[in-house]
């Protein structure tokens, strides 16, 4: 079973939507503007192939830009959430 099943509507494909969201967030943060730099790396073929298949990106350059943007805009929500453990009073009324 493929990791990235193609949706019949590309505008509803979760992989496409995720890529768009990352790209838009990086653009808004000003991360895609300015002078470009050349980057070289040795990466195992299996990692490169898996990342391309999962992301739907064929170009090495676009894949690297997407991956770097994803890391650059990543938030620390999970760590903050776990760090709040025990800070909310147990008797709080959540109105459930």
C-alpha cells in the first residue's frame, strides 16, 4: 500500500495541502527571499527515494528546500504541552 495515496482532487490531497502550508508559512516568515546558496550533501538513495515518494516532490532542490522550510517553521507545541503537565488545577470545571 503506498504511503501517499493520490486523491482524485489535487486540492484535497493531504500531501499537497501540507506542502502548500509549509511553503506559505516559510514565505510569510521571509525564509524564501534573498540570495540563494549552493548546498551539497551525500544522502542515501533509500532516504532520498522515500522522501520524494512521501512528499510527491521530484526535484532534489525542491525537496531540500521543503525539508529545510519544515524544520525552520516547526513549532515546539508538543514540548510546551507536555511541559504544562500538572499546571492546570485538577478541580477545574471543563463543562463537559
